[in-house]
């Protein structure tokens, strides 16, 4: 399972929350000088749709970027793909990175099968001008001590990075910050950007960078100062989320979050200003794992997601 929700649900956790903001006119957005793109990741906000439906939602609700639904592009002919890309270009929409289709956390057989799938995905996504892939690092393990787990991650992700690099694309890695996950398994693993940095240095591939989530930075007690070692080319993609009221930082749960700006526990302005100041030109999406958002229809979920991210950008003064 490359989806963390499925991976963690094998043993724990639920969801809550909701946001509703007024839709504002977006006419200045596409013509602004803002380089950070607002992305729609349908699965992360409870939207179940086809690739065509996703593009229509992105156009209607003014997103700059969308996640590529790879399996659908595998079934499209050249004309269908060209028409899709033409429509994206006409509406100034680009592709976000794609989730890494490799199960590197379990046995070697599954990993090797994933590498075959990865090469196939790379061929498709390269034609679509997708910039790369992203995945997350589980902060515990049932069987492997820290050092053994570190070696597995280093070796396997290096193999993935080499394949991805052959197609001129990047791999973004995300640390998962909530302390509540640390009791999940016997052995602890990476849950801070400092530890993730050690892994990326050990992997030693130029196309491996960081996926940054405001929620995980918050849970790991990081500040913008902890990000100062990064430049724009180190960051593959970013996410904005808010924390749940009534819980301390150490009590937050990975799969219970809010859309950005809902509770105000996480001030996303310093993070967004940091990204803007270093010239980051990638995407920002939301991944709240939110039950109430998941109950919405596709239209309302897309609208609420865009407005939440847009409001965060406005609060940071970069919209």
C-alpha cells in the first residue's frame, strides 16, 4: 500500500473536521506573479473522479495544478492525451507530482514488482511533463531497528531514484511527525526533518528532495529556522493542513487533521513566506484526511479546498 491512510488503518486511527469559506473571484490569480501553484489532489480531500472530471473541477474552482491519474493515461491514445494536455494548457493548469507506485516498506518481492511498475509510470509521466514522484516515510517498524530500517530505506529508495532520474524526474520524501504514531510499532524511525536529511544525504542521488507538510512540521516542533538549509530545488512538493482543536502538539493524530486555516493552531504564513522567499515554484496541496470533507460532494470539496489554501496564501500576503 503506497497510500498512508491504508497503511496506518491496518492498525489504527479515524478522522474529523470541516471548513466552509466564501468563494471569491479568481480573475487576478492566473495573471499574478505568484509562482507557487495551488494543486488539487482528489484522493486527499475525498474526491472520487475520473481524470476528465478532475480537470473540469480544477478549471471551475481555479486550481493551478492537478495530480495525474496515471492508470487512465495508460488507456488513452495519443489523440486523447494531446487533447487533454491542450485543455490543461488553455486553462494554465500543470501536473503535480505523482505518488510513488512502489511498496518499498515490506518484502523484496513486492519491491521488485514495484520497480517494474515504476518504470512504466515514468515512461507515461515523462510524456506528460510530470516533474516526479513523492512518498512518505513511516516513523515506526514492527521488526527492524532504526539502523536496519535506515539501510532498507536508503538502498531501496536509491534504486527508485535512479530509475526516476533516468527520466529526468525527482523523488520527494516526506517525514511523518505526530508523536502519537511512535507507539504504533516496536521500533521508532524517522519523524523529523533532521533525520530525513540524514537519509537523503545517505541516498546520495541528486534528484531526491523533500516533501514538506505544515502539519508534520508542526507536530515535530519545527520552525522555519529548521528549513534554512533548503533551497527551491531541494523541495519537490508541499502540503498545507491545520491541527485539531483540543489537542496539544504531542496529541495530534496523523489521520485527523483540518483544512488549512480551520482552527488556526498552525500558522502557515511563515512557511509560505519561506517558500516564496526562496523562489519555490512547485505545488501546494491539502491532505487533511478529514471525515466531514470526505462526506461532501466533489464540487463542494473542491471549492472548500481551494478557498482554504487561497485564504492561507492571502494571509501570508503572497496571493
